[in-house]
């Protein structure tokens, strides 16, 4: 099931919406995958919490790149860029890019951001640096792809047939089962 969630997370925007996402970092390791996990900080949610993205770890303060072109929909400066400023409560330095058709990418825990709300960014453009801002146990990038479910429910976005067959195979086994 975990494999299915990761495949869905990474492939749905690419296959359904014609977007061609690339990696937001040149070289990285995955420190935490998408899905339910033990909360690394403990507290009330120490047993299980939903991690909605993937945590990528690169070399110290490595560059973060826009995974696809779009407009910067939300921007929170990292705490270290403005004296007395705390940044986003969870993600610290945060950028959200709107790719259109209800698809967004989120980049969190950044130590430096170089784009601002309303800017148009192109795929592969530097948008900041990896960091340890907000609620984080170490330096990394929290990366999410967000899809507006209303777009799917209203039929404004349709799943392509090959993707539907692929997902049925992942869920049920052989092609054509169920």
C-alpha cells in the first residue's frame, strides 16, 4: 500500500494534467516518505500522524529548484531573513507554486527564499535553499504535490485511461481484474 501511495503522489499530476515535474533538488536522499508515520517530535501525535509530503535531504544549504513552471501562490520568508519574524508555523520558509488546473507544489523548511508571491517561475529555476526552519528535526526540504479534489469531482480534470488501468493493476493485480 505504501508503494501505491508514493506512486500516486508522484505520478498523478504528471499523468493526469500533462505536467512534467522534475526533482526540486539535484542530489538527495529521502528521510521520510509520504503516509502515516510516528511523529518524529513525539507529543500528542507521537503514535501516528499523516505526513503529506516527502522529506528530501541534500548537502548542507543546497539549492531548491521549481519542479514545474507556475505562479508563486504563497510565500513565507524564513525566520532568518527578517529580524523578529517567525515564518510559517509549521514550515518556516515556505513557497507554494500554482501550476494551474488545481495542481500546486509546496516547498517547506527553506532557509532562504529568492522568489515572492505573484512571481512567475520556470521549471528548474532556483527558488531557495534547503533549511531547518519551522517544525523540523534537521535540515531538509519538505516537498508536496497538492491536487484540488473539486477539479476531479466536477470533471474539469479527467484521469487518462492508461493511468486508470495502471492504478487498477496496482490495486487489484492483473490487468482486467475487477
